[in-house]
């Protein structure tokens, strides 16, 4: 099969080992990903960001075909038992395509809103191993061990370590695709890194004594800009997109909505339009696979639509506003404002303002802390291989990586109803900030 | 407000006359367009094509701001009463933003499937004029005549003819945006034309005797490639995207589904999950504005999900397949195969094959004829203005436009269940085609 | 070797058969192409168009590596004796890289200005076959027959016809590279066609009876847009770039300069700074290979610089103006103005105006006719291969190609000194044009 | 005038204050920049990098028109005497266009090779102020003070400080253009930053007490990524392009050639083809403006061509190799290898190896140290302006800028003839490097 992808151009799966992609694409569990947006509510901030987990999964599988091709160009550097034969390539491709199977509605949001429920990785593994799923059947048909091997690989475990890292690691196919894809669909160019050069710069490092497969490496200093630009793409995308105030505010609102629903269910209230999975997850932090797979963005939008008319005032208010994109406002704290003392004082002030305006601060005010470390040398599991055979850590050779390794990107914001915005700004702007220029 | 659009880059609405955009964007009727995909089922063929009418509407408004700016650069060529003052600019912007308000679920598909129901243009006008809609209120607040003027403009009527043509004409802001947008999201590069050059090449022609506004013109032969490439972009997008076999097949399937639902309703059957608007439209070819506005892609997807389990076998089968993207296959007719005799014979053969395989041909076989004329000199309402003041028709000056004017792009296909595909190909491939090379 | 090309991205030559590229790149004859611009004087009109024949030659070789890779994917469709073995691939790559070796300064201009001299194709063959050139030595070292085989291939002759067509045909690697390259460096986006899709759509047609290799084919109707967009890219590039008025005017001025130099030499005048090759070419329409290879853009710019001070007034005037980009103006004829009667009358008027202003019309006035046929179905030597094995001519299946096949793009202009421009416009604008709208 | 630029798209100069651009473009001094490549010998490494100072100058003027437009959107924030009136805008445009007038052949290389000669900035000022140049005449015609004011501005001096910074500062129009241009023509995507966003984010800070113009500022944290990506673009371009080994090696070779010529001239040797300016510069470290302006890349290429046959063996060898791109090889030192002890030892070893192979190490071996600081908070002269009126230093708000401020990018290499490459690698690879991983 050949298709056009706006990110990668011509995408094709045609070799023997790639046949499985077409069959997997036709399964119910993968088609379900067409109904789950890649970036949750981000299209409320970036109107182009309506792309789905389905297109991302396809993209990740495509990047894996390119990774496999590159690795095979390096086969002569490997002992035969560590090469990518058809079986290993097939499981790598399947893992790349299927790694996101277990996502719930609105991707990460759903998970974050129900922290006691199984993670999306757990659901992915369940889907792969459950003999009733179509995905399982396709894999099992090819090889009865395949479902388990793909499940392992999705979790980052594989005898060939460089393959495990390509599925789940600092420079994995998942990130390679989503950075480019999110950049293309949001229009935020900063996410574009040089995938061609990155793949072309991949090498294999020096294997350990134990006969284990060698680690991934980067070809000399000439390959460094490829990984530098990858790391920067992550940094920029976190700053511009993933931590955007409108995304964070809508995400926080959804988590409030789901929490309220959970509270109401646990209190024995009856509620219209609640999917069975949600009742289960509220009551016992788990549900059946079938019930879980019946969840997707559309189902949850229909819930929001219905909950606008819920009898519970807090739920109906939050659901109405979110459905209509009447988002809560944010006040961002910078520099020394993020220190606990300043922050907690500010939070308490906003809670008071909300209370005075008739809002229950427990449901209508939030302190939102977003945090990510785009690159950590220690985790990267990648080395730089010099022409003379020497091996060095990326941050030893790159000024940029040395400076950014371990550095955290964070955004701290107070979230509150638009009705009290003027008062919040007025009250917080006058609190002194230690160390500000003016 | 400023935002990032993947198609146009930085988009901003900040001048006095642009303020209205932000207010209109916050209305329920415009937010609803977030739940209607621009290209219906096209993402089944092009996995990136999940963009919405909402982002297109924003894009069209942005193109209009550029059009207005260009026109104002030409103000010295116009008598004062034909210039774009704030009021006219505001109604042009509003019309650009609101021109698609009336679309139903899956955009054009819904309309095509219910041909007796009011058109989306009619619904747009109703929304604009109904004093209960939020859009109406925003417009009315600014100027009580504004709803009516915007409605007129959306229909292509305005005292300043060049403004009417910019909203609805051969080179209108709607097309300018959707060609670029559909190209960006499908990844089909052919849709990209040179918008900068097109806008820069706009001129005003020579006004008639009656004091009417002058027609739009293109600046000398140097502006021609801009409109040539625009016309070609349309041609290519029709061939590659809008008439793609998977789009057409899924569209045909949806129309079968809606027809079946209509038949069942008219026959008095009770059916789960049918939105009130659909019942109304089936029974009396019209519905209330509220009921209509409650329809969107998500509602219809939920219908499809429910109808998979309908007691009517034809409905459940079609809905199941469409929901799961198990699309009907197509056999395309080329050249002399499209002549009625060949075509009808082939259609009849496929109907027989379907019947023999247990499918009711009235519901499971289709003859699909897609047709469009990308450019017609006579309709274009644009002239080419030469440096020496001479005026000529585009097709007089351009080889390409002369050759393409009035030329129709068409695609004729038979549509049928995958189960009979091998037999269809086998049976039709052997029928002689007059004039084929081999 | 790996390098970055702004047009194709990552370009690498690493397989055994590609080794020869690196050796050929290091030869004096290929390095000379760094000193010959791809588009002559076009950078006087498009300030980015300073790219060289060297970068184009590299690009053409790169496209050939991709063509070879595609052909090899189709090897199973070919009898073994018609496949691309290492030897054939190597000569194809060499021919792609070397096809432009024989260009003189300013590429086609030099040739056009000295029509009796050997063509650049003749010089290419001489360079390949002359045992003293470095290029010859590299080829001969690999295989003593290689120089002759590459020379044949450059001329479009090869036992494997599809290979000959890839070097010299309607859709050859030369055009594939230069359209994209000229588009990138001029900034005229219209030249961008979909090379990925074109290569992916290549097929082999049905071989004739005689055991000859099959013709190139395009994969079904789905491949058509790739060749349609290629043909349109040519059409647009001719209209926008190759026939641009400033390019044509400067080219015409150079031809006047070289003609004047030739006349002066033949009249026995002595002239500063004339390279020996130019004297030979003037006197006997040929020169030695060494002398020819000593010519490049820089040498000719130095000539122009020197000739600004020539004692011959006509030469010094033309050289000064061209060196300083004080270009002659043009008046373009459209539609019925290009008919001989109108045209010759206008030409005669401009000659008179020049004469009255003190310019010798034989040297300072020109009638410039540029003409090209972007596509001709009969020459294309490509067929469309349908899934069912049927074969059709491109223009039978494509509306666009049918409409454009054989269609000529032409530009007719009068060229004259800027001093008489106002008078020319005034005099010609009032001559009636049959059939104009106003 | 309107033209197409591959970097900025449509470029036009049409307002009253922009008229001067067209006149300046026609001068001999600006046309000379067509014969000076922007990146010296970089096209030996990146075959697309043949773009000229002329196209860069145009691009810088274009960015200035956009800067002026942005500043005027902020006029309401400025007292009238600090606004950009027509006169100031005109001098800003002229300065942007003319800032590179004084460059010698191969841009910076020429200057670096003759360190005692006047800098290119000095030549720019001389050209502006000399009443015989065409540029001076055009400026003087408009306003007799204009040449002096433009000269001041080019040197970074102007009563309106933000204007001076836009011509010569951390984020000036020169850098804005060359980063994008060099990225486009080399194909190194890392140089692309978001110019639209940068311009849109520009603000004016808070003016000082003295009535001076306010400093440039960036609009809140939302504008930060624009300057972050600009700084990173510089970092990457230095690493990938400006400090590329082939660029540095060829630059070093040219400096050897020019040094040798200078030595020969000072020793009284007579040498073919030496332009008068070079003799002057060798003998007295200065020359006349006329002689200087007669120098360009073409003249120097002709020198190299002639010097291949010089009687001095060192000169002829270096000139031949450089003319033919037979570049000297490099051995790069990383990390602790760059410490003086390791470095000097290695240098001395390479000198010995060269000597043993018959090369004079003083002329054939070099230690090349390239160094640049892409960003320094202290020099940036830009602040971040928060919505609440607070002002902070960029590196206080941006993790990235904080980490990179003052950080130096450096490359240390030994340069030597290819003949001794194997021996150099063999000898240096075995010297222990303190701290390497293996």
C-alpha cells in the first residue's frame, strides 16, 4: 500500500515484512484511533491541530521502516545474530504502529484525569494480549509468539537493545513522528528537525563483553546537529504547544469535569450519558477491555454535550464552558514568582477572589504546574562514535547538549474563571517579585 | 488576536474593523464548525485530512483581510463611493468568516444525501437572520442592518460587485483558503498556488457607464501565472482528492445509509439514536434551526455507531462497514468506457453479480459520476489589464486558460461490495473498449 | 560521499557503482562547471539565480541514482539481459553527471551567439573521447569502452532504450533536476513538481517483438498527475523564467556583443582581452579543446569588463551597458500583434525611432522570438499502463495533456535602447490590434 | 519595483521613501556586489552556496521595510520626535541596502588575509562619502546630508538608538537576512528561524530619563521563542556552515596564497596578473578607492588561474590546488585536545611530517582556530516586556538563552596537504586524550 502523508510525503508498506501493517490498519482497535485526536484540546489553541493518533501511528511505522533500512545498511558491523531479520523487523514495525493503541479519549488527558486507572501503556498491552481483539488475531496468525513480543517491545524490552530503544527511548520513532507531525498541524515550525540527517547519522556503538547488541550511536561530530535539533524541537514544542495556556486550561477543565463526574457517581448520583467504562473507572479504577475500547473523543464530546444540562451545577457549568470553548483564564508565574512562598500566597489570593465572586474554589481555581526535561544525557543511551573509533557522551562533544542536559522546562500558572480575571491581575501584579528588573 | 495557522502562518485580527472576528469566533454557531470536518470522509483516504470547517473559516477571513488591504492600495483608482470603508470591510470579513455556517455533518455529503432538504447556503442565511442565534446578536449589536447585509454578501450580492466576487466567485477567498488548506492537510502538493502573487496582481478593471464598481482585474500578463496556477490547483485537487475513489465510495455509502434511514422512518419503523433533525428532514424535508444546529460530525458518527446494531440488515451492514472503514470497492471507467452504452451495460453486469452474491443491488451497487469544471472564462468575471490600458479576457492571453476553459474533469465509477470485486474485474476487463491502444 | 543539496536534501554516492561519481567530480573539466552559471544572465532578473552547471550536474546524477533504484524494484518484470547491472548503472550515472560538460560560458547563450560553432553536445562528446582529458582518463581507467558508451548515452543512444530516455528524453534526469533547481534558486514556485511521485509511478511498458527493452511507462491513471505537473512546471518556467524579458534582453545584448567581436576580428581589428578560443571560433567556427575549456563565465565577464573600453563605439557601448546591467528595454507583442504584418510594421517603426535617436538599428534594435513546446505526446515516448494491462497514450487519459500536447509557448518582443522607450510605447500603443477587447 | 526572492518571496519597494532603493540598485558600486559571493569558498563544501552579496543586500533592505512597518505600528507608543518619519525610514533603508558595499573579493576572506588593510566597514564608509561614487551621488541628490547619515548608521550610530540597533546589533536586518539566505542556498535547514514572529514580537521598551529613544524589546514571554530560534540558527550555522572544514581549509589556503603574493611583491618579485590594488595593499596596506572597487571574486579567480603558472613554486602549488579544489585536509581537535599542550604538540608533529614529505611547514601546515559567541545577553541590547509592564533580561526568562549566553562555539583544526593525511591520522590518533571515554 502507498499513501500520502502530509508530514513524510510518500509512505509505502510493500515488502514482505511490511505486509502486516496493512492488515493491522484494518482492525477495529486501530481504526478507533481515528477518533482520538493526537493533541487532545490543543486545537482550541492551534486551530489546525485536529490530527489523530491514527495518522501518528502510521507515521511512526513509516519512520520505523526507515530506521530498519538504515540499520540494515550497517549490518556488516554486526554479528549475524544481532541483525534485523524479517521476524525482528516485523515486530519492530508492529510495535511502532501499535504503541498508542491503549490511549483513551483526548490522549493523555483522560489518563491524567483518572490517575488511579490503568495507564494507556497497560491498556496497549491488554489489547495486544487479549485473544479476542482483532489486533491480537492478526499478530497471532503470523506467529503465535508475536503478540507477546510486540507487547514487550512496546514496553521497551527486547533482546536487541537498539531495537527496544527505537521503539521507546530518547530518540524513538514515536517522538520522531510526533514532533514533526505536531509541528506540521499546529504550524509551529520550531518542531521541525532534520529526520533525514538523524537517520543517516545513526551508527552502532561498541558492543559490551557479554555478546549483547551494541548501543545506538551517532556518526561522529557531523551527526551531532541532528540530535541537537531534535532536542531543541522537543524543548520548543513543550514551550509553545504542549504547555500552551489554552491547552493547559482546557485540560485542567476536563480533569475537573471527570473528577466531578467521579465524585457524583461515588456519591450515588445518577447521571445521564455516562459510558459504562467511566462508571467502572470511577467505582473500581478499572473496567473491561470492551468497555474501554468503546471510549473515544467522540463519546466524550457527547458526554460533555449532555452534561451541559446536568442537574449538578458545578458539572453543568464546567461542561458548558468547555464544550463552548469558554476557557478559564491563566496567570503565569515567572522566575522567582514560582518559589513556593510567592506561589502559595498568590494561589490563596485567587481562591479568595473566586469565593467572593460565588465560585467554589475547590472546583473553579487551580494551580497548574507543567514540567518536562527535554534531554538528559544519562538517559539518552546514545553515544557519539568518532572516526578513530573513540566514543564520547553527546554532552561532552556538544556545547548545546551539555548546557541543556537535565534542564527542566516548566510553566506554573493559576487557573480561574474569566469573571475574576481583572481582579486577579490587579491583585497579583502588585505583589513584589524578588529580583525583577522593574 | 493573533494565532498560528499552519497554512497562512501568523494570522491576526487587530484593526477596528477586524474586532468583530474575535466576537464571532466565540459564538456557539461558529464553535460548532469545530465539530464538522472540512472534507467529510476524505481522511479515510488521506490520513492527515482531519481539518475542520472552523479552521477553514478562519483562513477565509484571513485571506479577506489581505484582499481588503490590497484593494485599499488601489483606492486612488476608485471614486470615493466605491472604496472599502470600515463598514464594507467589516461586512466582507464577517461574510468570509461566516460563509460556511450552515454546513451539516460531513459538509457537502449530508446535503447531497438529502437533496430535498434546504441547502447549506439556505441554513447559513437562516442562522444569520434568526434573531436568536449568537451570530445574529453579535452582528446586530454592531449595526442592525449587518445580519441582512452579510447574508446578501454570502449569497454573492452586494452593491460593490468586486466585493461580492471576493466572497463568492471564481477566485473568491473561500477557494483561496480551501485549496491551500486541503493541500496542506492531505499532503497533495498540487493544490498549492501562489496566493501572494495572486493578491499582488489584483487590480480593478474599467468601470461601466452606470457608475457601478469596476470589475476585478489581473495586472497585465505578469499576473497571469497566478490565476493559471490557481485554476490548475483546482483541477489537480478535484482529480486527486475530491474525486478520490475512497472519498467517493465512503460518500456514496453514507448517502445509502441516510437514504435507508429515511426510508425506514417513512415506513414507520422506529430506530435508535436518530437525532430529531433527521426525522424531520426525512418526513418533511425541513427542520427547526435549533434541531439543525444540534447536528455535527460527532452526532452522526454516534448514529453510525448505534446503527451498526440496527435491526434492519441493510442499514446495520452499511453502517458497520462505514464505521469500520470497510469500504466498497470501485471500478473506474476511462475514455470511451464512460459512454452510456458501455457504462450501462457494465452497471447492469455488476448489479447481477451483486444479486447473485446475495446483495440487494439497489442498496449495494452504485454508479458514481463525479464532475466539475475547474474554470470557465465566461463565469470568471475577471479581466486582464494591460499596461497600456487595454483589457482582454484571460483565455485570450493565456494558452493554458484558453485550453482549459469549460473543460470538465469527470470520474465515472461503479461501486460494489468487496466480496464481488474479483468477479467484477474479471467480467468488465474483457468487455471491448472502442479505441483503446491494446 | 555525502553532501547537502538545497534541492534534493541529503545526496550520497556510496555504492560500488557510484564510486565513479566522486572521482569524476574531482576532474578539471567538471570543476570548470563551477564557473558556468546554469541560467546565464537570469540572475539579472531573479537575484537568487546564481547556481552553477556544477550543482545541476550533481543533481542530475542524484536523480539518476533514484531512477536506477526504482528501475531495480521493477527488475522482476524484465528479462535478465535487459536489467540494470552494475556496468549499465555506472554508465547511466556517469552520463547524467557529465551531460553538460561541453557548455560554454553563460550556458546556452554562448552557443546561440555563435551558431556556426560546434554545439555544446559536440563539445561534451569531444571531452569524453579525447584521451587527454581527466574525465576521459577516469572513465577509461574503469573500462576502456566506457568513454564511448557514455558519449553515446549522452547523445540519447543506448541498447537499453529506457536508459537512453532517462538521460535524454521528455522526462529525463536533466529536466527533473533543472526544473526543481531553477525553481529553488529563482524563487518561482511553479517549477516544483512531485519528483517522489514521478519516480514511484515509473513502470516499464510492454516490450516489442524484437526483444528490445520495454518503453518507460506510468503506473495507471494514479501516476498521471506526476507527469501532468512536470509538463506544467516546464510550461510555467518557460513563461516566467526562461522567457523573462530581462533574461531575453541581456541574452540578446550578449549575442550582439559577440557578433560585434566576431565582425571586428574578421575585419582584422585587434581587440584587447580576446581569449584565443573566441578568435578561432570567429575565424574558422571551431577551436581546440584546450582553448575551449579555458572559456568560462569568469573569462567572459573579464572580456566584457575590458571591452567597455574598446575603441569600437558599438562594442564599448553594448559591453558597458551589459556589464552594468543597463539593459535594453522590451515591448512585448500579444495575440494578433504577433502576426507578421503587425510585427514587421512595429519593428520597422522602432528601427526608425532608434535611427533618429542616433543608434544604428542593425546593432541596437532586435526582434526577439522565443518559442518552446513544453509537451508533445508523440515525442514523449511514455505510455500509461493500466491495472488490467491495457496501455494508453498519456493524452488519451489526461484532459490536461490532451489540451497541451503540441501547444507552443511563445514570446515576441522588440528590443531597443532605454533612451527611446517612451517614444516606442507611444508609437506602438496607438496602432490598432485586430480583435482586442478595447 | 517588485521582484521575486527565493528567501523572502515577493519583495517590493514602492512607497515614496523606498524609491531610493531602485536608484541605488542601479549604481556601479552595488552592481559590483553581484560579482562577490556571500560565502566566499563555501560552495566548495555546499554546492548550492553561490549566492551573492547583491542578493543579500536586497534581502536586508527588504527586512528593513518590514522592520519599519512594524515600528510604525508602534508609533502611538512613541513621542513624535522619536518616530520613523520618511527621512529616517529612507536612511534606514539605504543603510540596510548599502551596509556591505565595502566587501572585497570572497567577502570576509580577503579582509582576513590582509589584516593590515582597511576593513570592509572602512571601505563602505569611503564609498558612501566619496563624492565620485555613483552611490554617493544618488544619496546626495536626495539630501546632501544623507551620505554622512547613512555612513553613521552603517557604523551603528544614530540618534534613534533602536534604528542603529536594527542596522547593526544582535538582531539586525543583516543577520536576519543572511541566516535565512545561507540556509536556503546551502540547504542547511537549521538556519531557518521564524522571521514573521520575530518582527511581530518587536516592541519598544521603556525609554530612559534623558528623552532618548526607548530600546528594542520583545513582546512578553510569547515573543521569546522567536529570539531563541534566531540565536540557535546562528549557533547551528556557525557549526555547520561557517566553520565547515572545507570552507576553513580553502579560506586558509587563500590566505596563504595572498600572503605569499604579498611576500613576493615585498621581495621585489614581478608577478603576472596582479591587480594594482593588491600591489598597493601589499606595499602600503592601503589603496585608492577606484583600485579597490576594481576588485571582485572574478578578478581574484583570474589571479588564481594565472598564478597556477607562477615561477614561485609555493605560490603555483597553492594556487593550482585551490583553483582545482584540491583542498588541504584537516584534523579536528575535540574537548581536551584543544588545550594548548596537546594542541601545540600535535601541531609540531604535523609540521615535522610535512617537512619530511618535502613541504615547507610555514606555508603548507596551519593551525586553524575558529571561534564565535552566538549570543551574549549583555550585548543584546534587547529586553523582554511583560504584559504588566515589567521588563526583564532575555536570559532571565529563557532557559535556553541563560544557558547559551556568552557560550563560545569553537573549532580547532590542523591543516596540511593530503599527501601526509594517513601519517597525520596515524600519529595523532594514538596520543592519549585526557578524559575521553575510550
